[in-house]
């Protein structure tokens, strides 16, 4: 359970305390992850099924790694198609998998709301690994964690230390890119605003969805205004198929006006501003290689923290975890 | 004396004849024989005790999908007509998006034969605007009219070609048929599945902008003006469409419009509240609160002529899916009265206007018989209990399909007795109490 929640379908339903409970546990998990022998018996005998209806390397591997470190059995179920005309329905697939008695179903799906639909039909815990343009809650959590590390001044430190999540309050975070199609942006908006940060979203008007202000975002169309004075910038991936959509005329023009390169970063960003990206990066489109690999980048910290946060989520949702949480992984 | 019925003690609301008061309605030989304050009932004549109830003309729904021929697992003419009379509807217009589509006399005749055999609500078929609803060639309006079609529509599919739409409006004039149009610019809609706005943004669902309807309404109003053809806007859903129709009517254009109970009652945020429940997915989608306020106002002031359910039965096969993949549409015949009555209780609509929008207004829009309790009119009558509370359990629907956003809700107001042509075709169990 995360607070009173049996499933993790998004960050929107979670309270501030719920978010903190996952992230505080993630610090213990990160310590396990960094051990030379990274294996704890905590979830031995538990089964995690990764049900992926969309291509994903990073997220699936991250969940699989997280499950295995905790000694859960991880099974990957990949479906090349979610089309109802081609085969069984999502509900049928979920019920079939449930008949194999998994404890947790991790689902990635191109349709917004698919994890909710599955959660409505199965009795095991459901974790969204990203649904359509709705939410990507574990990405939101790992971004919050990474930002808190950065603001606490411990990012990249050799020893694992607990970030101060209170540092997020009052900070300004800019999210730049195709916000309209981004589930990462939505989870970040929910998470950041719940922890007291201010969020700016930036992109061409075609990539800013109607009514995003109602989620607490300040809308910018010029990159400079969005990133100047920001404490961190989250750059989103620009997908090539958006050109025909047509949301932008091309990547060349996009990169010129909304991409971040060394020169813009040096002129517009504060010295301590961190740069995040959910990956995979289109080098030379939204981020120049120098910036992606530069000193401000915490992109690889995000990947590491992703495993830790997912360990915490699996642990909390695997059932009966509360008493274990006191003595188990923290000890 | 068996074909005489006295409906006594009810509040007769008949906007067509300007009656609103306690009256007795006498039905004889299938017709309304008399509506009067005090009448002596002969012995042995059947009496219906309507005290505490409303007695209105049977409701007329210009927009239902009966799914026959072709999709009988969702609905048949008989089950749809049964659902209709259970909801107080004595006449329904059957949309032509059947399989095959109703673009020829044989399909029209089949629908009429099934309706006749069912012997419940009157069924008025609507023929296709274009052959096969493909939007390419005109269907044979003369043959459709002669075999019993009362209007033309490619409902479910907009007529994207402005040139075809122009010719359809023109050609239909020869047979005096209205075109009832599904207004949607498909290119603007794209892969949209709900109203574009803050709720869609939060849910991450692709949006359908209000403008996708409004550009087509604007186009068709211009074409109605060009051609003089009769235009009826189906399921009008946005504030911009209301403004456009209001202005067109002010200028005297031959246009009428309908709105659904769900667009009057629900908004896009209800999709979020339902957590992606596909019983809240329909086309046009549930709109913003401002749009809802505008369609309510439009209905109240007569810009929108009538209420039509867009009764769209779908089985679990089409609905128990991802929101993106689920079929559009909900059933509406058996919940319409209660849902619309709530508007009257909230003061959004007078009771008289509510009844008018379900009876005489739709009759006038398509020039159908009925919609009135005037002496000599067909005895199509609904007896309604405006205070009756009931739990909406779709398993108890007469419709074959259960896709209702009101499942589990407690509704107030229910039809207790329905007469078609003087025959009792529906009587709610326990209806007298």
C-alpha cells in the first residue's frame, strides 16, 4: 500500500505524504542497489509481471532490475499490439495473467487510462509504467527524488545520503518540449506542485495542451523566459512523428527555438540549474550533446534513482509490506 | 367498451393545445376523444388513476439507433421500441447507420415491418444522405420518402464534402425531407476521444475541439441559406453552435436543432470523475460546463427545438475496452425523462418547455403526427410520475444494451403507463402505487 492506495496508476491521487513515503524508502533501496552484492530477500516468493504494450527498454529493464534485487520473480510479457481487432482484449489479457497469481502487474500501454481499466478487473496490485499521455508515475517519483538530491547538494555523491525533500518547496522547475503528448510532464506537474515547487511549461503553442494552467503550470512559449531563473529544467523528447501531425515544421526549427545548447545554457541558466531528461534523448534536437553530457546534467542519476524508486514502489505494493518496511530493507 | 380508457385526475401538460391542469383524458378508438376537467365515466370503462402524475402526449425521439438490420446483438427494432415505450416515447426516428445502411426501400420496409410486428412505439425510419453513407453519391431520396423515411442523415459520419452537402439539401427539397446532420470536421477531430479542455489534458486523452462541430454547423447554415433546404442539427453540443443557430433562426433560415439529455446533464469533468468509464464516451463528447450552460439556455429559449436521446446501444464487446478503443454512444430512452426532469427541478427549464421539447417540438421539426392531445389526435400518451425515485439498474433495461452513465444512480421521475394509438403498450410494475 502507498498510503491508502493499493495501485499506482498516477501521482494525481497521491497525497504529499504518500509521495514522501515512497521516496524516503527509496533512499534505503538506493543503498541496496549500490552494494557489491545487490540482493535482498525481501520479496522472495513474490511475482512481478511486466506487461508492456509499447516499446520500452529503460523502464522495463528498470522495473525488472528492481524486482530482481528484491528477490521477486520478474516475468516480462510483451505484446506487439493492443489492437482489439487483432486479438484478445486488454481485460482478457489481464485476467489471463492474473490467473497465474502475480502479486504485481506493471503495465505500460499506449492508451491513457489502461492501467485503471486493468486495476478495475484484477485483484493484484497494478503499477503504471506509463499510459498514453496520462501519467508515468514512477518517472515522476524518480524526477522528484533526483531534484531533491540536487537541491540538497548530494547529487552524484559517492555515499548514499538521504535527500531533504523539503528543498523542493519554492523551487522553480521548467518542463520544455511536447507537453501535450507527455505523460512525464503530467506526473511531474502533479508531483512538483504537491511538494510546493513552481512549474513552468514551455514549447510551441501546438505542444501545450488546452487548460494545462488548471494543473498549476505557468505557460511559456519562449525558451528564454521559461528557463531564466529556473532551478532545474526538464527537457522532453521530441518525437519525429509529430512533424507530420503537424505540430512543428521540423526538428531543425524546433532545435533552434526550443532546444538547449551550450551557448543558451551558459547565457540563460543560473549556475546551479540542473538539467533532466526522461530519455531517450534526441541528441542535437532538444539537447546538444555538450549539455546532455555536461556538468549540469543529472540524467544518469535519474536512471539510477529510477531503480531505487521502483524498488520502493514494488516493495510497498507487494502486500503486507508495512511491518516489513519497519525492519526489512531499512535495517 | 374495451377500447375506451379514462385517464383521470392527472396533471395534463399539453403545450401544443396550451393545456396545463388537472384534466381527464378520454381515449376512444385509438384517438383522443376529449380532454376535460370534469367528466362522468360510464360503468365498465377502464380507468387509469393518474392522480399525482403528469399526463402528456407520448414523447417523440428524432434520434435513436435501433441497430436492425445487422447488429441485432446490440438492439433490435422490437427491443428498442420496447425501451422507447418504457421511457414514455411513443415514436422514434431510426437512424440509418445499420448494416447494410438504410439507403434503399428494402431496408426501410424491413424496419417498418419489424416495428409493425412489435406493435409498440411508432418507428419512423431515417434514410441515408449518401449511398452507403460513403459521402460520395446521393441516395435515392424519392424512393426512401415513398417507402416511409421521414428525414435523411449519414449520422455517425459527417458529410465532409461541401459540394455533396449542397446538392443533398437541394435535392431533398423535391421530397420535402429534412436533413439531420452529424456535425464534425473529421480532420479537426483526428484521433480525439473526448472534449478538448482541462479534463482531457489531465487525463491525457486526445481532445475534440468545440470548433470541430462549429465549423460544420457554420458551413451547413450557409448551405441551407444557399439552397433553401431543411436543415436539422443533430446532437448540438457547443456554445458556438447555439450562437450560430440562434443567429440563423433570427434571420429566418429553415433550421431546427436537437440536444441530448447527456449533453444537458453531464460535462467533460464527469469523464475524469468516472475514471475513464467508457459509459461516458460518446460523440459529440461531453463538453465544458460553459457549453452545457449554453445548450440549456438554448433549449429554454427555443434556439434548440427539442430533446433527442441519440440512443446508441453497444454491447460489452465494444465498451469494456481502453477509452481510446471503446465505441461512442450510450443508451438513453429509459433514462431521458428522469435526467431532463432534473433540469426542470433545478430551474434550468420550465416544465412546460420540457414537455414541449419532448413532444410538439420534435413533431413539428420533422412534421410527424402526434405530439399533441388535441381532440382527434392519435392517442399516443405518456403517464409520468414526476416524484418516483428509482435506482437505475441497466440489467433491468428493456434495451438489449446496458451502456449508461447513470448506472447505479438514483433517478427521480419515471414513466408509469404508455399508450400508442389508444393501446396500453407499457405499464410499470407497481405503477399505480
